[in-house]
C-alpha cells in the first residue's frame, strides 16, 4: 500500500513526460464549463459492437488476412471526437474485435497517404506521433480503466487510470501489459515523403490476465457481457520541408474516434462504446441495448449539474431543486445527499417488473447500490485521509488510522513487524524528508465485509517521486474497535 513498499523501481518518469501528459489533458484536468460539456455530450448515443469468440486465434502479424478476421465486421468509420458538430475526417479509420479464452483481439485499418512515425521507446508519449489508441473500462463504472497507444513503428504506451483526469485521476505509467502482442503493417513505405502510401494496419492481442486485476467483472467475459470500449486516432497535419516531414506550425491534432464523446476529451468513459462478447457463430448474435443506460445518464446529468453548481457557488447543492434538473431526470425519482467528501445521488431504474437503485458520487463513480456501499465509502475515506496526510509530510496524522496497539501487524518484503510505535518509527526512518515521501495515490480499491466488525480491502498504491516512482499492491484488514474503523493488519508488496 502507498509508501508501504520501499524498493525503488528502475523505470523513471521524467518531468518532461509528465508535462506532455498534462498538456494534452489540460482541458480534462479542470473543466471550465461543466454544464456546457454535458449539453454537448448528452445527445451522443454510444456505438455498439458484437465481439465474437474466435474459433482459431489470429496470427498477430499486422496483415489482418486471417480467416477469423474475415468472418467479422468492421465498426462504423471513425468520426470526429465532437461528433456531428465537426466535419467528417479526411482519412478513413475503422476497427474489428475478437476474443478467446486468452486474449482480447483488436484490429484497425488507418488510411494514410504519408505513413510516418518517430518514437521508438516503449512508454514514450505516443500521441506526439500519429497513433491508434484503445480505452477499456470493463464494468462501465467510470473508474479503473486502461489506455493503450501504438504508432506505425509498433512502439506502444500502456497506462492505467483509477478515475478520469477531471476527477483528480492520475495516470499510472508503471502499469504494463505482460504478454501483450502487437504488430503493424505499413501499406507503402514508412517515413518517405517522396511517395504516397495507402495506410497502415494494426493488430493487438491483450491478455485477459493483464486486465483481470482491476476489471471488477468476470475475466474473460461471459457470453452476453458488455464492456465499455473506445478507440481513438490522433492525426497531426504536416508539411514537407527539405525532404522531411514537419508538423504544421500552430495546428492542433485531429482526434477521430469510434464512439464520439461530444467534447475534446477521451477520458469521459460514460460516452465510450458498448462491446458485447458473444460465443455465437459470427453474425448470429444481436446486440442487447443496456437497459440501465437512460437511468445512468440521469445520474451523469446530476453529476455535471452538481459540478457546475459547485464551480459557480463554491459548494455542493443541498437539494435537487437547486440543480434545476430536466424532467427526464426527475422521472427516475432521484435522491441527493451531501457527504463528508461531496455528495451521493441515486435513481431508481425500472428493469422489467422490478427496479434497481444506482448511485453516483462527486468523483463520477457510478454503480448499482449494494448493502456494503456505506462501508466501502467509509474505508475509502480513511485511505483518502491517509494519502492527504502523507502528501503534506505528516506521518503522525498518517498513523492515526492504524490500530494503536502492540498487536498491529505490518508485512512487507517477506518480513512482519508488530506494534504501532515500531511501524511509525519505521516510516519515519525510511522517509526522513518530504522529497523522499513523494506523492501518494491509491487505486483499484475493493472492500469485502468479513462480519459486523471486520473487513478486507484490496488495492494498489503509487508513489510519484524523483528520481523514480514506485508502486505495488496491498491488502488491509480493518476492524471496528471502540466505534471506529482502524487498520489492524497491513500487507504490502512491490510491483515488479
């Protein structure tokens, strides 16, 4: 958990790398027009695709000539990320998908008269080249999603986000895809301004094992399961100067996508497409529309209205009347409560003769209500408090959420120590300076109740610091003692 691992990782995250990420997603970090964003996003109907199970795995060579690919259809041609408000892309892009017990397969075809790429280092900021991008949110809850980018040199960048940038999410660039297979085929000549090319094709095989950790849903998916997925193509305009490609000065990149967002920000999972996995013979299954989508859109409307209200007034609305919601939202009998961290809104979504209660929080986490939601929120709030204390350099406050007992257990690196004071002393010895402590974040939190007064939490931690970030996984045992939840056992591991 957090700084609970102490061995530095060799992989470095340079400041220029961070600045480049921030530059592209600046609009996502702090939206300046929450109400306007939703007004442009709301009319968008996410695209859908039935992803069939492959009888034989395709050969990952970039050619897309396998029989398995020939049996399945293409997605719609990509459109501008803002949808019909913008002109049709000048170059065609489309994709296909397959799956089996081991992999999620993705193929893409990109029309390109001047195929070019420069980046050759894994985990470089690939969108500085023309690229193809994949976004995957397995359970559609706006949290814990994956991003993958690749250029025409077959150079890739894989990263994980616990939540969107607009909700204070941070990219975990230490996350990798073990067992990933990729290939690119250029139909023409790469990086040759003297001729014109047809384009390039991409083939990707993502192991289910790499997606399982934060999926919060069956992996591999079951027949009929639906995941939220989207694809993006970044295309830079260019000019040829002295026989070499140069980006056109003072021009922004084009963003062409499968399922449009409505605004220029791919990190809005609520508008990604639906992919339905099927074991039927190719062409014989029908996409089943998500029966909860309208109700979840009602929750998203409350979320955006609350964000706009807070931006204008400096605090959350205390009731729904203040948000002036559309009648289509009120039809789902919404409820709104404020919490220590923000707000919680709920709606009732009709499903056949029954209904389901769904909720959304101030960080856009959308989920079906369960009896343990309150417990999960309480324990997550404890880690939020710990991270805040750590990030201001206050180890004393950080330790307040541990059991102040000689029986507290802390396990890491094959060793177990006991006692609150010893744990605190170890932290202060290993992290003597603010620079050494870095910036701590938690991701992928899962809570399981173990009785009326005990719970298990699983998750991952990331410590961003110079010269190298570190991260890993953790498991915590909480107990309710004297009326408050405290950590009684902490087991932390380092991600290799």
